[in-house]
C-alpha cells in the first residue's frame, strides 16, 4: 500500500487540478472530494448551467475513475441503468449489456424528472452497490459514487424525491453562480475544454480505495461520538423543524468528520471537523415546520450547531 503522505499529496494534487477548471468554488470542490474519501454520494441542488457536468468529469479524470452521465427524463427506464439482455441470433442465446451504472462515478443529471421505477433502480445501486436485472444480481465496480443534480422545486417537469432516496446521499450542496471575478476569469480564458481533455490523473482508482480504508481508521473519541449524536438529535427536537435527521445522518457525519481530519493530515477527529460537515450532512434530511415564518434551513442549522456544547479540546479529543 502507498504511504499515507503520498496518498494525501495525490488528493491535494487532484483537488488543485479540479480547481483550475472549476474556478472560484474551492470550498465546494473540497466537500465533494471529502464525500468521495468517505465513500458517499452527493446531491447538488442547482439550476442548469453552473458547471455540474464539467465538475464530475474533472473529478473522474483527476481521480482516475470511469465516469458516465445519465440525463434523467420521464422516459428513462430502469433497464437504462441496470442493463438488459439482447438475443444474439448467431449464438442462439441472450447477451447481457451492462447499464449506465457500471462505472465508478455516475452523474445523474436532473434526477427529480424521472419515474418512480427508475428512482427505485437507482436507489438499490446507491445503497447496495449492485443491481438486479432479469433475476440476476451483479456488483458494480469499486468505488461507485453518484453525483446527482436536482432542479429547484417548481421547475417544469420536476417532482419531489422520496425521503428514503434523499437520505441515501451523504451530503448535499448548492454550487451556485460564480462570483464576478471568477466568471470574468472564465470568460477571458481560452482552451477550457482542452484543459479538461488533457487533465491527467493524480490518483488511481486503487489508491482512492486505499484512502477510503485509511479514512475508516481515523480515531473518534467517545466524547466526539456523543457530540456528533447530540448535533443530529437536536434536529429532531427543534421547534423549527418538522422532520429531523435520522440515524443515517449520524453515520454520514461520522464518515465526513473522519475524511476531513484525514485530509488535514490528522489521525483523530476534532469538533471543528464535525461542525464544518454538519450543514452539508443534514440540510437535505430536514424539513422545516410551516409554523416558523421566514425560517431558513441554513439559519436553523447554524442555531443548532451553536447550541450544542463542544467536547473539550485535546490532541485526541
């Protein structure tokens, strides 16, 4: 196995390569990388045209992953994802053709425009890392990561995703428009497509799998586990929240905290690691109470985060 220091250098080099293409979104690209290190899926709740496809392709190239994109529309069928068999007259037999999910990084674009049947097929592979097609279960390649985009609610042709599927995403975020200087730089630069085409891997697929194993070994103290759980359960007790985050949020926050510590070069988790990841983990898992006039998710989450007492600091908290 490659030494951790070299793996971290590879991660940072991959992140730097992505940031040269996705300009002005360093905080967002870091979160996406952390989710990959934690072996989790990502939900992007955004309008079209902010570079989501470019972002997914850039990460796949920088991390040495095979990437596929599916444009979700009402006529996308489950078999488009899971695969299907076609009769071969020469061999007088059916030949299986793998679907789009047989890759390392799947960009599921405009996920909230497709049918419940297709949603169900995607749900299985996100959770189980395998698909069942025509009675046969097949494993997808490792790692298997999903970046899904969701149009804003109320957009033409959209529908609400089931809570069970939303909960499968480790984190959610909004990329948003670039700031003025970043967009000006994008407009003035030539050859952006060439930069993406010529981007070389900073890590291999096997190295990413090694990192994911290392991340799982990052130490978390009992007090930190309690702190993580207190943050999540506070979303269930808040009067501003109708539906709080479930146990899967607790597990996601543990994994993201470990990934943040690992990328910062530590073998233990601090409260700062957890606090930084808390909004990304719970934002898509909570529903605000309709009785709270003008309450915004980010404000409610920030209030919860500030109300939970942090464990005392130390080298291994």
